[in-house]
């Protein structure tokens, strides 16, 4: 089918033909081609419909649920190189096919860019195929993760963006894009930025519907507009616009924010002090709020987009209260104090988290997060809790080494992606009422809301069963990563059994565990020793109040184990 459409394209271009087939819209050509094939029954149902219902029907058949397709596995190195030398281009086509069917909503340009990286990897690794086979295998092991990284990252970001659009609507998505674009192009005027925001939001609507052709067309139009508006947006765009089409959007997205215009004041007092503010707010509410968000965002590249949305929401609430009849004369002046308070609180949270990360390092910082999130969301599996907190720990590594001007956007933007995953998990399989409230009430306040969650009072703790805390010989492994993972699983189990456990009690339990492990791993039969010692710990585990006298004390000993 792909060859048939491509052959038609060549004929139409070569002959500059005005034949009916060449004048058809591209999406109609695709669907006509599909419907001329011998179709599975579900496609036949769509083919019986008229356009545009036919296109909507096909889009509804897209399936991105996990388990629909098996994960894409790295091929055997020797077999892959043999195929590459014999088949070449068809092998790259097969790679595109396999990635596309596993990611039916992924941006097509991402897939095509990844296919180019795949082709480069095959040439690099298979070019040394005459050498020892283990060298080829090492080459694949080293380069394959880099090839697939954009697929994982872009798929996550697209799913995240579509989740925002689906849950919070177009207005929230436009506000988010307005903040981000205003920060990137602070020298551009509001009209240009707003036009770009509308175009980007429309593109995401097409992409999130799974309409690949509309998505690609919108994306290309945006790139053409951006590259033709360099004099208005930013001179820095030029280096990106000189790249091949497939690489332009990635280049622009990763481009550093342009410099702010000279003389911009940090505050936008005219949005508070001007006498006609309430009339403008009443007459053109959304446009007035958009102008405020644009002006504030272009002044503050050191803030995250989510924080800028919270500031915008605070400004909207302030006007709603202060523009009503009978509001006190100095009502609007308190907005600046509330703003300073919110900025201080947000920056304090991030600084404190980074201080803890720098003090404890990856493993112990993740343990702190595990304790917090297991109490907030005990309904999550151990694998989910470890996965999410591992991703949060990686954010500490990425962001805490940055300066104050880049810490907040780095930390909150990346954390937003993790919280988005948690909220989509909640949407598929509800976690608890607290998570439901945070994931549903406000996109901008999602991070502080989840941060303030404490112990889930609706959770029914695990019952104490003989196998609840089972210790085995695998605790004597010399592989540190496996041991740490096993200990984190036991920490989660402990917290799910005793959510109200205090830091002192937890320290006593982990001190007892450390002593038991040290003792049993010296024995000839560690398994038998663990079985015997397990009874002792489990006996004390039933009544945590006895730890103070019968087990070693130490309220923070768990940090060492």
C-alpha cells in the first residue's frame, strides 16, 4: 500500500498531472488505498462510511493499550547485520513498521528521525562485522538505547500533553503553551505569540486524535511560520531553520530561551494598578488573562510553566474578588504579597528537596520518596512505587546541580511528567480519593496538591500473614543493585502493613533487619538462619511498641540500610 501511494506521488509530481487521482486530498488517497485492499472486518465497516466519517472511524480503531503488541526487542547482532547487508532499505522500512504499530499515536516525524538513527547504527555496527562478533554485539548494546530514547521520551511527552488536553481542556493547554512560548521568545510581541499558541494547540488536537496526516501538516505549517518569522520571534532560530525538516522542531524545542528585552521590570504593576483593569477583565476576560500570563512569563525564565499558570490563576482569583461591587479600595494591592509568598514556598520546596538529595544520594533519597509515596498511595504496586520514585530521583540528579535560575523549570517540568503518569494510572485504575482530587481539580496545582497528601486514611492495611516478611538467601547477594531493590520491596511491604509507623519504630525495625542479615549471611545455611530469625522479627513486628526495649534503637537507622 505504501509503495502504491508513493508511486502515485511520483507520477503526479513528474507529470504535473491534473488527473482526478492527483487532485485528491492526501488523506482520501490513503483511505481509498486501504479500502481497495482485502480488509479485516473492522476496516470494512469503516470503508462503508462517507468522508469525513470514514476517517473518524479509522482513527477510532487505533489501539495504544499496553499488551496490544509485544515490546520491540533488540535483534541478534549477527542476524541483524546479515539482514542489513542483504536487504538494506527494506530492513529500515520493517523497523518503521514495527515502531509505528507499537506507537500508533506517536508523532510521525519522531518515527522517521529514529529510523535515520537506526540506519546509522546499522552502518556503524555492521561496518565492523568482519571483526569478532562480540564487538558487533557491544556496538548494538551501546547504541540501541540512544536510538530508541526519542521514542520513549516523545511518546511520554505526547501522552502527557494529550492527557492535559483530555482532562483539563483546550483552555489549560493553551495557557501552558502560552507560558512556554513566551519564555522561549520573550522579544516577540503578544499577537505573534498568541497566533503561535493557537496553531500549536490545534496541532495537538489533531495529533491527540491520532490523525497523523493532519498532525504532520499542522506541524510543518508551524515550522514554516516560525522560520519565516525569525525577525519577530528570535534570531537564534536561524541555526534550527537551516537543518533538514525532520530535525527542525527538535532543535527549536531544545533551543535555549532568548534573552529578555532590556528594561523589562520584574513585576507587571499595570495589571494591578491601572484604573481600567476591571472593565478590561469584564469585557475580554480570557484575552486579558492571556496578556498578563504573556507579560509575566517573558519576564521570568527562572520559573516553571506550571508555576506561571498558578500565578495566572492567582491573578484571575484576585480580579474576581476585587472587581466585584463593594470590594475594598486596597483589595488588589494584597496580590503582590500573596505572589511573593507563593514564590518563596515553591522555591523552598525545591531547595529542600535538593538539599536532601545532595546529602543522601540516589538510593537513600529514593527511600525517602518511597516512604512518602507508599503512605500517600499504598494502593500502587511495589513495582510502580519503585518506578515512579526512581524517576523522581533521576530528576534530582538532572536538576539539583543547576543554578537557581534553572532549577525550578527543570525540576517542576520533569516532575510534572512523572505526576502525569501517576494520574493516567489513576484514570485507568483509581488509586484513592486524595489522588483523585489532586489529579482532577487543577493541572497547575497538581504538584503542590500531591505534595501535601499524607497518609491515605481510606486504606485498609495488609493483614499479617506468614509470608508477609519472608527473608531468603537472596539477601546475601553481592550485587548491590539487586540487594537495594529487594530491601526497597520489603520497606514498601512494611509501610503497607503499618502505615502509621513512626520514624523511631521504622529505625528499630531496619536496625534489627541489618543485624539479622549480617548474622545470617555469615552462616553456612543462610536460608535456615533467615527462617529462624524471621520468626523473632515477625513476633516483634506484630507489636511495634515492644521495639523500644527488645530491639536496637535509632530513629534514622533506616537511612544506613
